[in-house]
C-alpha cells in the first residue's frame, strides 16, 4: 500500500464553452496524469454525490466550487477570451484558489503584454495610454490584469498546457 497521494489539479479555463468540451477535458486529464496529477475538469461528475443540472447556473457554480475545494492546484488557461483579456470566470477561479492557499499556474495560447491587446483611444505619446473610454491601460508588461497575472506561483504564464504542467510538477511538493 502506498502513502503517496496524487495531487488533484483543477483545469480552469474557457474550454467548457467548446462544442467538444468533454473530449477536450478528457485529453487534458490524460496529460495531467502523465505529469503525476489527477486532473479535474469543471464538467466532471460532481464530487460528494452533488447533483448537477447543466441548465441551472446555480448548480454549475456549486459543483465547480466543490471541485476546486477538493483540489490542491489550479491550472488556468489565460488565453484571451471574447476580448483582450482572459475568461472572467477563470479569473474568479484563480482568486478563489489563491484565497484557499492552492498553488496556481497558468498558460496561454496568446503570449505577450496585455496592454498590446487593448485598443488605445488616444495616441498622444506624452500622455499615459488610455483606452477608448478614456481609462488608463496597465503598462506593466504582464500577460493580463496584474491581479491575475501575479497570482501565479512561479510568476509567469507558460506557452502551453504541457509547459504549465511541467512547472507545476517542478514547484509543487508532493
């Protein structure tokens, strides 16, 4: 009998909106296993026999929260979603994970500073950059808003799921 516990890793990201979401989740969980993690996809059967109705937003929220509560690590897909920034639900999950003391790692299909993806509203180089609504654009060179970008345990966004899993495996104590 082994005393080794396989760390559970929650796969946060906008994949749940894909038409092939279940297959994508299955493939990502297989990859997690290759790195020594038990991957948990948001659409997995609910833990603790919770019922889930896919048409009820309260059920979806409750089950995702329960999944995260049973994990030690969160791996976030920070790829821009429906705009220049990452999926807002994933950003929430990153904050929840940090508040619970979980390790957080991330990856994105689109690397580069967030400010380069935000359409500018004025072009006067003597003024701080502002968006079309006149609001200041963060110029820190981070992947996304500083609150989510800096929540990653290794301080970076990786170029692929595999690279993020490798970083998690190297940084998380077993």
